[in-house]
C-alpha cells in the first residue's frame, strides 16, 4: 500500500484533478482546479451512516472506498474551498431527488460530467486496491432505466451555487488569424491572376508568333485598355464591401434577400458603366494612343497595330466590367472557388483563341489584333458562365442505396467467402469497441458502476445535434430572381446611389495609381525606342502577374474586416482590429518574400517571351529594381486594404491625388534627360523612379494605419468608460 499522501494524490486522483482535463467541459474562470467526487448511497448504506452531516457522509464513503489513505491527507485536501463546495453539491445531489428531464441533463451537462469523470477516475484506482470482500460488498447501481430503479432523479445544482454568479458575457470579436488570411488571399490570388494571365498569354503569343514590332504595339495599347479599366474599379470595391455587409445582415435569413439585391445591382450597374467606358475608348483610341506615345517618331506599323488592339478591346469592356463586379461580389460573400472556376475556363478560351488568331496574316484578325479578339471572346464567355453559375442551383445529391442483405452476408459469411477483408476489419472494430465499454470491466467493479452512470447521462436527447458550419457559395444565389436579360435593366436609383461614396475616393485612388503607370509607359514609348517598348511589355506582363499576390491581401481585408470595423466602439473591438492589423502585416511579409523569390526567376523566364537577345538583356536589367519594389508590396497592399475596409477613403483619395502629380513630374524629368541625349537614360532609370514611389507610399500608409488604430483605441476606451457610468 502506498504512503498516505501518495495514495491520495496519485491513487485516487482527486486532489489534483482539473476540470480542464475533462473532454468537452468548459473551463471555469481562472482555470482553477476543481476537486469533485460522486458518492452514491443506497438504503443499506444510509443506515450505517445515519446522523452524520452531509460533508461527513461524502468524506466517510470516499475514505472507505480508498482504503489506506491517510485521514490527515484527506482532511487537508477536503478542507479546501473547492472540495467543500463539491461536498455540498454531492449531498444535495443525493438528498433531494427530483426527476430530471432531457433538457435538465443537457443544461447541467458540465456539472454532471465533472462529477462523473472524477468519480470514475477515483473509482478505477480505488477498485484496483480494494480487497475482494470490500469490492463485492458495494452495491451495484442498475442504470437500465432511472425511472424504474430510483424514486426520483437527483437534482443538479445550478452553476451559480457551485462557482458563483456568471461574469457578464463580453461581445465576441472574431478577428482573422495569419493562417486564415493567407488561405483566403492565396485562393483570391487565382481570381486576380486571370486578367494578367490573359495579357501575359497575349504578350508571349504575339512575341513568339508575330515578331518584335507587334509585341511593341502591345505596350501602349495594353496601357490604354487596362489602365482605363482601372477607372471603374469603384464598382468592384463597392461590390465587395456592399455584398460583404449584406451577407452579414442576411445571416440566418432564408433566401438572402439583401445579398441578392446587392449582387443584382452590381451586375446591372456594371453593364452600363462598361458600355460607357468602351464607347469612349473606341471613339478616342487614336487620341489616347497619341497622347500616351507623345511624338510622331513611332513606327506606323506599331501605331496601327496598337490602334486596332485598343478598338477591339473596347468592344469587350461591358463584359470586363460585369466579370469584375461578379468576382468582387463573390469575394464579398467570401466565396473564392466560384470565380476561380469561371475565370479559369475563360483563360483556357483565351489561350486557344491566341493559338488560332495570332499567327494569321490577316491585318484585322492576326498579330496584336488576333490577341485582342481572343481576349474579347473569353470575356463574354466568362459573363455567360457567371450568369449560369449564379442562376442555377446545384442538383441535390441522390441518397446512396445500400444492399444491406449482401453486406450482412459478407460480415457473417464463411472464412473463405466474399468480403474477407471487410469481415476482418469489422471483427477488429467490435473487439476494440468492447474494450472501451463498461461491460468489458468486471461486473461488480466500482469503475464499472460509475462508468455505467456516466454512459447513461452523457447521451444527448433526441433532436440535439451539433451545428454544422454553413458552406458559403454564390452558386444558385440568383436562381429564379435573375437572368441574362436582366443585365440590360437599369438598377433602382436607391441601390445605385450606394456606390456614390466609393466613386470619387476610389476613382481618385486609381487615377493616382494609373498616372504612374501611364507616365512610365509614355516615357518608354516616346524616348527609349522599339526594343525598350518590347522589353517594357514583357516586364509589365510579368509585373502584373506578381502584383495580384499582394492585391489579394487588400481584397481579403475588404472582405473580412468590415464586419469587425462596423461594430460599436469598444476596447474589445480596438484590440481585435489591432490584432487584425498585425496579422495582415505578417501575411504581407510572407507574400512579399514569395514575390521576391519569383522575381529571381525572371532572367530564366525572359527567353519564353521573345527571341530577341537585346530585348532579353533589357528585361533582365530591371530585375534587381523589381526585387526592391516587391519586398514591401505585400505589407503595403495589406495596409491599403485595411484602410479601405475601415472606410478611410478621404486619406486614400488625397494621397493618390498627390501622387497623380508627383510621379509623372519625376517621370517627365527622365524623359527630358533622355531626349537631351543623356547616355545613362534607359529602362532602369524609369523603374528607379517607380521604386522610390513605392517606398514613399508604403511609409505613408503604414503611418496612417497606426493613426487609425490609435483612434480606435481612444474611441473604445471612451465608449467603455461611458458604459460604466
């Protein structure tokens, strides 16, 4: 027999038992260890201890069960507040039998499981040390039916009598972890890669199949079309934020009426905004290209090819706008897979179109023009795919039909009959299950008796099932409420006005951003010659395939942060926003490292875009500058997304308004130096200005995020202090 202290602490396992060790039991505030014991009394036992107080009853019966335990050691532990509380609980559990309903069992599951789990642990240890005659003298507790074996079911004390009144329940502030951010952003990257991949495919196909001149034409042409498309980005920012807010309002609502209305408005508004933009591009294509190029020294072949490309792409602008709003709405619902499926199919169509059209000699459908047609066809195909996806609910899965007769025969068949493997696994499972049930223990063991009670009370009543996590998908969202013809309908005035707050700030932001790219393209086209134009097109095609990796962080912030930012000010909200900001910056650092690693591969990849060695050399010379740019791009885009999600639109608009003037100014100074005959002006000179611009805006947005967080802290502290009074 062990010594007294060891026998109690290590043998019975009561004094050191923590409620945290019980699977499925909530942690008591403070993580305090709670010692509990269940003492079951029948009529014969009650006569032997008649006259004792409740504490003494519990104490004596446990002490008798754990033979050899020192009374001094037991008294020392039993005198603690926790054990005194449990002894009262045990006494009232035994002395006040009241029938328990299924709801009572569920409501008091924590108390019941704590008592039973500790009691079973103590019983198993005590059973191993009890003499045979003592073990056999303890009465068996029948549990087949409580109503048949007991006059009434024991009362379970309310939690307030055990651990005191509950603390006030604080509002839940669920902020995204680094892992969640990275998973969502990585999935969204596939969505944002679609458009750059289309341009990258165009660049590669034209460079390899049509020559340097046609590839050079893509530089100003793609700049006009893609940068013009950024001017309607307010649609996409608005769609993401409005659908995300609508999704929150529709949580638990059948049919999601607010989300459906927001999504429909985004699609309809995009149709007419896209038509307007496409019309402007088609009519003013020559003037826009002339302004971008800046002089008449460009080859007529290059200019004419660029002009055809812009006008053909203008025909696809309505489709591009609808695609952008559809994928933005899906991201607002935190549905990544749906747009990924649709846009992947569109990319395949574009690839096959390039293979078919680009190599043709016809001036209207070959070369750069052929690449434009392939892109337009893929865009309208994506629109059709999106409409079908949104308006068609998935088919319900048919229930699986099992032939129970054959399955039973396999499990009970002869040794050499069919299903030997299944029969072997079934037998192993039965043996394993048997060892884990109370019936496997000796019939009269104390552990078996307590385990039987535990198994009975742990059963959940009928109809109580764990909640399944709701699967978010946009598929079938508009089923029966929308069709392809509805794209031509005007949205309601009230719904369209919801995009007004995003129009000026986001457009100003995009103009400031576009001005930098346009100024860079202008300097290259007007100053550095055909080879540099071809090299610039390769560089920007690769550049635009890397930026979505970080751009997805901005969209992730706009998808997951608004629901947190729109809560009432409090210290909890401020702390959650601070943790969110830190996690986004960590994810941005990881994404930045990934982009830098990709840039290191550019010298190897350049051979797949051109056969001209001079063009490849120019491309490779810019790679070191791209490393500097992308090293901070992940954190920068995360900071921009956080500001957009918290609707700090005024700061963003003013900042990019300043960049609208500053960056072109320094770019034009490079042009002036190049036209004056400076020998050291080349592509690296242009990209050096762009890298400086990147670091300036990175610093500005980081400082602004810290200022916004301090404001959140002040608002939270003020709101909480007001509630106290």
